[in-house]
């Protein structure tokens, strides 16, 4: 802090630049990318021309995905992953999603005993589930034990908030050499350079996304992040050049965003918020009563009782309280806690999502998801959809649950 840094902003017509003067030396540095980077909400997919996929029924959503470091394992299923978050990456969620051939990254906090039991009971779970491993020595030991006792485990998700560190790269290299047969999903990062580094260090799938998640506060607390759609496009390109794939992690708010992520070239899409709020996630269910403001014929207030599920970011205060000894004094919470309307089954959500993906394929003329990127063209836009009736207090099919 004893350096004298003078900043003068100037706009040279192609973007903002900073002129710095550290140690009294003139150094002009290009600090800001000129190109505007995009989120899913800034683009739309353009329909194809005279496409010949005539029905959504004809679209095949199952993919065969092979991995650069591991020829033995081929993923056959829908390229969607449930996130390794509390309330999402549960055993019940994994089993429910396997029925749809969707993958789950199990939450990090499952015990060794429960993981051994889970993987021993049904070998199909090894094709559709990854064990999440953090930097802690105990996580690696847990993986080793489950691999020995209920393995071989096919997928590991090496997950840290910031995959841009040398410590993470070294950890990945060590894990790769200790478990050469495992398909490694590693992240999170948002730059092509770091994507390439992770592929070289042993990742088969690089997880892309910092700060865009539904219950994430990293951008607010740190100012760090990268617009997710651009990160997916740029890092996806880097991963493919290096012979690997990416997982677009976070920021999808609707089935259309999932279609955009896959069309932009990500091999998988990871979802937290879109899979949260369901019974299978195992989150705490709370009931709240509201005065609707309406009255019965007899003048009594009509109350409405709604069920919600607690959902929170894995760097939130509540997650730190649950899984660690609270928030350490040098940290801030980088996740928020929300209540989501309780949904009794994930099946309807999955049908809605897969129906959207099939429809996206028919608009673009892609017979299957793997043809989607070749068929895709995006247009930048200011607004993606019409919001006119979004907040209307309308036809409530939960009317039967009203308490009089
Ligand atoms: P979503 O699908 O909910 O938009 O995003 C899910 C992703 O958000 C997760 O897979 C993970 O990468 C990220 N995430 C989960 N919890 C937190 C958190 O507390 N802070 C941050 N920065 N990211 C989180």
C-alpha cells in the first residue's frame, strides 16, 4: 500500500482503459475487456430454416459422452446434472433422477458409511452419480474408502468455489494420478486459460461458473464473476481444443436457459435452484400461513397455508453453521438463504424441462441434443420474454388448500 498509484480514466472509443503509475513509472494497462459479455438473459436462439424435425416426439435427448482421460467410461443419458448442494444432491434426488437418466453430483457432506451403502445397493447409481470431493484430506480419504468398498466409483466431482488457484491444480493432479480410472469433473472456473490448465491437470469435465448461481452472493461480496453465457462459450471452446468438455454450472432459471447452455457447447448443464424445492431434495419443509385479504360470505378472513422448502448457498452462513464450525472470522457469507414453494415430486419439473429441450431441438432442426450446437445461432437481445402478467394474483389451483 506504500506504492503511489495514480489512476486516470480515459475512453479511447473502443472501451475503457486505465493508466496506472506504480512506483512513478508510466504503465498503461488495458484493464477492461471492450467486448460486452453476455448472460443467458441477453440472448435468444434463432429458429432454423426449413427444418425437418417434424415432432418433439422424434427428438432424442439421450447423449453418449466419452471422456479424454478415461476411455472406459461413457456416459449414456441426459446431459443434465443436479448440483452437489444441500437440498439438491441427496440420495433420494439421485434415485428419482436416475429414472429419467439424469446425473447427480452428490452433496459433499454424505458420510462414508452412507455413500458405501448407497453405491453397494445398486450398481446403476455408479453410472449416474458422482461423489463430491473438496480440498480437505478427509474428503479424499472418504472417496478412497467408498471406491474400495463399494466401487469402482466412476465419477468424482472436485469442487471448490475458486478453481483458479495453484493449490486446486496441484490437488487435481494428485487426484488424477491416484485415481486414473475415474472421470473427474473439476471446477469452478470462468476463463479459457484456467479451463485449459484444469484439462491438462487431469479434468475430463471442467465446471464453469462463478457468481451466477441462484443463491450465490459472490458477485455482491467480492465483485468477482463472469457473465455465464460468455463463460460457457469461451471456456467450452478452450476445453474442446484441449480434448475435454465443460459443465455449465449455475445461472439457469428456466428450461430455455438449459437449452441455451447446451446449444452454446456445454456437454452438461448443472442445476441447483431449478431442482431445489422438491421433496426428494430432503430440505427442511416449513409451513407459513397468510392472510389473503379476502373474506368469506360470513365475513371471516381467508387464510392460506403454504409449504416451503429451505434452500441456501453452500457458502452461506447457514451452510457454514451446519457443516463447519460457523463462519470463520476471516470469511464472509457468499450465499443466501431462501424459502421455495414446496413441490411434492421432481417428475413434473423434469418433464417440463425435457419438453422444453425437445421443443428447442425442433425449432432449430436438431434431431438430438448433440446436434444442437451445430444448429444453433444466437441473437443478442434486450429482453427475452414478455413479463406483463407475471405478477398477477391469478387462478390459484391451490384454492382447495385455503383455510376458512
Ligand atoms: P443455480 O443452478 O442454483 O443457479 O446454481 C447452482 C450453482 O451455484 C452450484 O452448482 C454452485 O456452483 C453455485 N453455488 C452454490 N452455493 C453457492 C454459494 O453459496 N455461493 C456461490 N458463490 N456459489 C454457490
